[in-house]
C-alpha cells in the first residue's frame, strides 16, 4: 500500500526530474545522464545524494539597468521567458546588480546566472531552482517546498541561507563564506521537513544550524571549517523547547571549530556515520538530552567529548576512532579489569573498574563508582563525570590531553606525573572530598584548577614551569593547600570567590605573584615561604577577614600588597629585600599589622594609601628600609602606630623604660607618628615547639660498655634553655643553640633507666623526649662510678644586645620537679 508520504516523495522526485530537464528550450540547457536520473529517483527524504546535476557554464554578464525584481504572485513571472511548466519554467537569468524577492507562487521557475551584492528572498514558494548565483544571502521563509538550491556562492555578513518552513528541499554544492567570529550560520534550518544538505563548502561562523520543529534532515558530504562556534549545531544551546528528530550526519569533514565540531541537544533518532571531525577547540562532539543516538565509523582527531550521559537514552557506538585509537564502549561493565594499548575507553554506569598497565590510552568514565586507575604508562586524556570513589595513582599523563573530573566525590589522586598540558593538567569541578598529593606537574598553562570544590586537600605536589597560574581555586570552600612546591610560575596560587580555605607551608620560588586572593574572605595564609619574585609575594583584593600569619617573604617587588579589604590580621611575617615596599595597604581598613619583621625594603617598609583608615600597626620590627629616609608613610586617616622597633630610632631612653623618649615621625599626609617606639628589637612571637630527635629511642647494653651514648639533636628558631632528668632527678639547666646533646653510658649501674631532655625556646614553647636504657650486669660485678657528659658548649640565645634571656615558665619546672620527686627515688649523677 502506498501511503501519503510515499506519494508526496514520488511527486517531489518527478517534479525535480522534470524541473532539471526544463532548460531544453534555451541555449543553456542541461543534459542528465542515466546515472543522474537513477540517483534522483532513489531519493526518499532520509538518505544523502552523492552527486547532483552539474550546472552549465555561463558567459560573462553585461551589467543591467534593472536594479530590483519583485514577484508577489504567479502572474508576475509571466514577464520572464518560459511558460511556468515543469518542461518550460520561467527563467530569471543573466542578471547583475539586482535584488530579487519572490513570493506566493506555484509556477515552475529558475533563478540562474545572477551576480549581485544584494540578497535574494523567497517566501511561500514551490517548484523553484536557484543555481549559479553569487549573492550576499538567501532568505527562504513561510513555506518553501520542492526547491533546489545548488552551485551558488554566498558571502554574507550574517546568516547566509535561512530556510524556515521548508519541505522537500535540497541545498547542494554551494559555497558559503562568513565572518570567522559571531553567531551567524552558513545554513540555518527551522521548522522544516525532508531536507537534504549535501556537498556544501562552509567557512566561518556556525556551519549548519538545525533549529526547532525539524525532521527528516540529511547532512552529508559537506566541508565545514573555521567555524567560530559549532561546525554543525542541532538544537538550541539554552532551551529544552524543541522538536528535532530523524537526523543523519554522513561523511562530513569538519575542522577547526571554535566550540564543538558537532553539537547535539534535545534531538531524537540521530545517526552520525563516517564523519571526520578534527581540531575542535571545545569538543569534537557535544551531546546532551537526546535519545536514540548512534555513532558509526566516525573519525575524531585532536579533540575530546562533552557528553551528559545522564540525559542520554539508548546511546550506541560502533567502529569509531579518536586519534586513530579504537573506541571501546562499556555499559554496566561491573567488576572488570582493563588492560589495553592505543585505545579509547568509554565506560558508563559501571562499578568496580580497574584500569592498569595500559599504554597510550584515552579514558572516560560516566556515572560510575569504585574506579581505580593505576600504573598506566601513558594516559593521553582522562575524564570522569558524575562518579564516586576514584583513585588515580602512579600514572604518567602525556602532553596530549588533560584530566577533567566533574560532578565527582571522594577521590584520591597521588604520585602521578603530568607533563606539558594543553590547558590545565587537572581540572576539578563540582566535587568534594578530594586528595591531590605528591603529584608532579610540569609545564603548560595551569597545573591544577578547582571550581566549586569543597573539603579537599592539595598537599605535597610539585608545580614547575607554568606560563599562567599553577594552582587555581574558584568558588570553593574548606580546602587545604599545604606543603606544595612552586618553581618558575607566573602565579603560584590564585583564589577567587573562595572562603575558609587554608594555604599553609608552601614553598614558592621564581614567580610573578606568589599567592593571590580576589574577593576571597576568611581564608588563612600561614607559614609559607616565598622568594625571588618580580611581583607581589602575597596580593589581596577585596578579601575581608583574611589572616596572613608567619610567612617568610624575600626578594619580591612588594612583600604583601593589599587593596580594598578590611578586618585583616597580618602577624608575625618576615619580609626582606623587597624591591618596592615591604607592606602596602591601599584602601584597607580596620585591620591589624603586628609582630612582623620587615627588613631592607628599597622604599618604605610599610605604606598606607589615601583610602586606608583605622588600622593598627604595632609591635613590628622595621630594619634598614628606605635607607636614608623614613621607614613608613601614611596617607590615610586615623591609622595608629604603636610600640614598633625602628632601627634608625632607638635612642635616647633616659628613664630606661625601653621606649625611645621622642616619637618616630611617619612620612605622609596623615602626619602620623609612633609615640612609643621600642628601644630593642621585638622578638617575633613563636608558637612552634622545639624539635627533638633521638638517635635511638631505646638502648640495650652490657655493664661497662664505653661505646654507648644517649644522643639528642635539638632545634628551634629561638633557642633558650634545656634541662636533663635522669631517673627522675633533674640534673642541670643550660642555655643552648641548635646543637646535639649526648650522655655516655659507660659508668651506669645495671638496671632499667630513663633519660629525659626538656627544651624551651624564648617564648616558652617546650618539648621533651625520653630514651630508655637497659644495662645488663656482667657475670663478675665490677664497681664503677657513673659519669656522663654534656657535649655542647653553652652559647647565649639569639637575642639583640641588652635583651634579657627569657627563662622557662617557672610553674612548669616547679610542678614537674614536685611530681617527679614524690614517685621516683633520687640518684646522684655528675654532668660533665
């Protein structure tokens, strides 16, 4: 039985066959071969034509006086040659410098051999052929049917050819040239049905754009290059109100697309077969919210995929390749071990997957969990989406692609090597609870990027040779960035729109800006070491409530540079050898700057800009800054300098109250001064306890052995005193510098002994360590006198001349002595 669609299709075929033969009555007639006719007769509305009838070659045109042609009904066509039948269509031909508008016709007509800078528009037209025309654009709207657009050249500033409301139309073998930038389209199709777009050449903009309410579209054998956005786009970018179905993309060549080679969204029943897609900036293929999608024998080169697998239904891949690698598609592949070479792994909805010992692989996971990727020799690209429990360790990642992890939680990425990446070596987005530790990142634009990531740790990684920012953190909270090393990077660490993150104990050397915060309040920057920068060590912009504590900054442009922030705490930082300022506060308010040491800045140690107010600058040390001039400048209002040490203003102190008898005058319009400058250098407060390391935690020896000793190595930035407790007896109190303390055990009596050292620094921080010694008696006891010796030579602590040496907290010593005396017998020992 023949249905209505078949009748319509057969009628369309016959009309086209007759229409193409209709030029028999003029000198520029077309003769079709049997192959041409056979191909036209095979048309069913959903397959491609590999060849169309060739257009004749026309002679040169003579400029015409007519500047416009307007047809609004069939009778208007009668002024042109022809009779309007399928065998003798009206002919609008051999025209130059005209604009053409044709509407509301059903007669057969041909527009051919026209050269114009104006556009050609048609509306509510059937039975038309437009060929061999050079124009600035086609507009086909409001019901176009049984129409052939072929062999034309269109150079347009915006959409070159628009088809709205088309039916049974072929767009074949045309050349389109558009601006490289912008959202214009070479061919734009909306609300159309039974359309073939084949053998066209399109350069610039969006190549082919299929819009809403379109079906039965075949796009075949087209050459699309340099699209500013998508090479082929089907469906709207930002809306789900669409009906596009039964689409075939076959044997298209798409290269250098600014966004995606092919973008598909909200489409059903779509097949991509035999396409070649190369060098897309964003993705070779982007696929969202579509159903019944099949990829067959396509070749993708130098690209990647952006798939929202959770929104896809009935997705199939067969015989496709990426960079020559066969694509392996696994769905619901649980409890699997994968070991491949030169392949593209595409894994969906799977659990307990182990990928190991693979060489030169591209790996993509969607909606999977319990994934382990370990000991792979070369991974060219890794992408993980909407997954959980990911472990990536001991892999080598090449320079070809990046690692993208999105919508994923609970990940552990460690001990991997990343060489030069195209953009970002690891990109984490919309995830939580990640640990990135002890990875090596070298070269490229950026090493690691976190976007909307929380409760994660970036620790112990190496970042080296990055042209932009080594570590980028955006819109993220409660993360820890600690113990990482940065070398030769444009910017070390950058935080934007983040809160409550900790940046601690990182080392940065040879950089542009070390640590940069923008609109990122309530973060902590502590105990980092920054040196050798041609820009700022730490830069804060519009970041309130940030704590900058105990950082060491040397040889930078400005040690700490702050703009537009308030409620800052800048404390106990050491800033040295800045080529401009040690500390610059511009438009900073209600903040504290205290207990910092700033040395040898070329200009001022501290500068307050005109919009800075109500800041307190107290108990800081300013040494040798702005040599020959004042060490500070204040152009703000109501800022207070209190009790700072100024190396160029340390006397007189007639009443010996440790305060210089006259104030220190500050440069600047505020006319500030420090009314109580300190006579002595103020030791920067230290919260860190001394470090004690025992050579052995326990010793077992025979009585009389003269080779054994208890040995401690002790160290601290501000050493003060130590004491020894031997079997409960306090045996000496000495000052110390960073050194080694040892007790020889040759004279000790047999039995079980404990040796404890307690060490204090200048700020009362203390630490202790105990070594247990077992001495076994000889068969024939020999009396001996126990002797021990303390080997270090006492030296005074690191304080300025005239400063007292702080003693340990008295209550700690007394309480310790009383407690020990009550429970342990007292032995007499001699310390050498």
